[in-house]
C-alpha cells in the first residue's frame, strides 16, 4: 500500500506532487491522458490565460521582472506545465484511467484503474473541471439539426469552418462570461456571424490593457483581503472582458439574445418568443467537477457539482482530499494562484497526518 495517490496531473496534481517530493511519502501521480496538463493541451487553440505569468506559474518557478505581468497563451502555459514536470523529475503515470475509488474495510482506499487495482492510505482528487463541460438541458436539443459544440470540442475558428463544410456561418454562443466573450471576438474576426445568448445581463470587466496596468498592485491587495471571510467567499466567475468584446456588442456587430428556450431543427427559440436559424451552437456555459469515478463514495451538490468538504477533505469519505475545486479555501481555489497556495497547505497537512498515523 502506498501513502498518497494523486488522480490528475494538471496544475493541481503537479503542484502537490512537487510539494510532497522528498518528504518521505510513497506517492503515485496518475493521469488519464497522454501527458501532464492534458486538459490544457486540448483547450481552444488561441486561448490566453486570464492572469499574468507571475500569478499563474506552478510551484517554485521564478519569474523575471519583465515577464511577471505578461499574459501567456494556452500553448505557452502547456509548455510550462511540461517543463515543470521535467525540471522536478515528477513521475507521471500516463494513460491510466481511474474507474472507481472504494474504501477498504481496514482503512484507506482501493483504486480500480485501467492498469489494475491500487491500494493507498490517502487519495487526492485533482481532476479539475475541463473534462466535464456543463450543457443545460433545452427541449429539442437532442434532435436539433445544427452543429453543437462545447468549449473543449471547439478547437479554433478553422476547425469550426471545416465542420461546417468550409463556411463561416451563423454561430450562437450560449454564455455571458469571459470565455463567451473571448471566443465571440475570435469567431467574429474569422468572418463568422456571431450571436451571444445570455440568461443574465452581461457584465463587463476591465479591458486587457487596463488589467495589465493593475496586475502588480492587485494581487498583493487580494492576498491581504482574502483574510476577510466575505471577500474570500465571493463568486469565482470572471465577467466578460471589456475592450473589443464590449465594443463589438455595443456596436451590434456581435448581436445578443435572451436565454435559449428550445430548439426546432436548425432554429433556436429564445425566451420571449423570438426565433432564428443558426449553423452551430457553442455552449460556453461552464463546467462541473469531474468526479464520475467517485460515484457512490461522495454526494455532490446538484447545482455546483461540488462534494461536501472541510479543509479540503471529504466529509463523506475521510482520507479523500480535493485540490483545484471552487471555494475549497477561498474563491481563488480553482484558479492557478489559489491552486498553488492550496497545494502547499495540503502537502503540509498530509505529511503531518500520515507521519502521525505511522508513529
């Protein structure tokens, strides 16, 4: 039996594995994909991070003064993930799918995996969100005669054009936050006719240029304010970026519609009765935690998909910990900077706990 099994080798799993390295615990890091950071490899081709390099790097990575407030592309961050794993010689066991986690009668857990069973004293679930996009149910969606995609399936405007037979057609993006705005601008610039459907009024944040000017001042202030429970528990969602997204929407070059009510063939009916024909729908409606392998072990909240936790440990299954989920410590817990902080705390807790049990 090993001490710690970490499921998922994205930023959360890698941060924790690096913090546990050399501290006397037998640890295995399991990844379903072909390599570390698989979800980041599959994200939209031209996506960029929302936070600067200095707030986004893994572990103990040093960042130069001029590099600190730059914004990396998705591809550059994925390179960083691979570099981090190699630099710290983290042993990532790839191609291993964890089908089920079950408690052992004598304590600890048994993991049923595609490579055989594994027994461990502690499990840390670090599978994140990206593998489980959330698509709200709408009448007629299952039989609609138009292309439907989630963000992980999107890829790029070129990929969408290829799937539409070489046409830059009419695209409906469902969602009102930062991803909907970013992909709306990207598709508009590629010649698509873009409409954004939103359930709640669109709220715009600062433009990327203004954000960059404030980065160095914001994060120290945020760290100080996180001591306030009300601030720490704020919504972790990002509003739609200002700048070009706001200008295109306000100018009517990207049109907006109310929430989707139903589908009928290639036609979408909106709340209020208006209806229009589209070639494709892109669901930018968020994610839920990827916890299918924990079915029967933990209960999850129907709305958020979150398990019941106390100090990152499952209330339903003591000895099962989570890393990278929303509101584990505060609203940054699902963000790269929060994951890095939470990984440090969790590593210290696991070392102290397992050494005490072994004494």
